[in-house]
C-alpha cells in the first residue's frame, strides 16, 4: 500500500496573559497582552479571548468586541471579571490561566 505520513505537532506552550488589575467602577482596564505561543503547527495561531463574571474557572463566554488577536482590549467594566485566552494551532489547543480584573468599591459617604 501507499505510505501515509502522520505529523505529530508539539503541544502549545507559553500561552499566558498579562497580570491582574484593580480598577475603579465604570473604567476601562489596560489592554491585556498575551505572550507569543509556541507549538502547534508553528506558523498559524488562532486566538479566542473569553470572559467570566462568575469565577476564574466557570461561566466563560466569548469576550465582546475584537477577541481574535494576540492581545485584547476590554471595554469599561462595572463588575469583577476574569479573562482567559485559548490558542489553537495544528489541531492542538491550550487555554491560559484566567486573570482577574477587580473592580474597586465606589467611595461612599464622602
């Protein structure tokens, strides 16, 4: 029979997102930056940013706006939100650890 080549791609690595932030209510956090991943097919990487207002491990859905780039710019936030990035390449995928954007309490009785 004819030989078939099976390519085994390395796992995706170095998929991390920038560090946690604390911001005031109804303000925009600093842009989230992601590292350049390695592994997969080594040339084409697809990015998906997700957000959750539930926790660092549950309730994630596709983040609003442009969410398919190496970095992500969230909009104005009114509640604590977690963000994570999934990278896919060559049939492999990897999801980063979620980072937390904490909303500081509004100053009252001033």
